[in-house]
C-alpha cells in the first residue's frame, strides 16, 4: 500500500530563500532609484576623441575641429587654460556669456 506523503512546507512558502533574495533586490533597486544613483553622474565631453573645441569669434557659438587641422575662418582656439572639456563645466558655462573679439581679447557677449 502506498502511503500519502504529508505536506512539509512552512508558512513562508515553497521558496523562502528566493523570496528573501527577491525582497533584497527590490529594496536595492528602490534605494538606487530614490538616491538618483548618486556617484554615477554622466558627463558628456565637449568634443569626441581626436578633436578639440574652437570658439566662434564674436559670438558664443562653438565647434569641434580634428586635432590635425587648424580652425576655419571665423573660429579661434580657446585661450590656454580656459578650454571647456565637459558640457556644463566651469569654462563651458563661462563661454556662454563671453567670447573673443577680432583681436583675440576676451569680451562680454554683446
């Protein structure tokens, strides 16, 4: 005669280990979402690799030029030490309100 097997599961369900892991993962995702992934800030470069930024003379416009070329007419290299590297960095913000005149002097944007 075959004897029926009794159910030995506990009240926590058939997979208590997996449920605990799922709860921990859900908590981690919630924590990352609420903190905005602090420490994982994305920074965008002004130019791609192999290029450098140039400033439009007399305006706040800019462009990127291959490292092997000189700026075209109407553009100039940024003054040494004042070259923006990333979008929103100190010099990127500065050059939104300043420019170079035809003599290469830094002036406020007209």
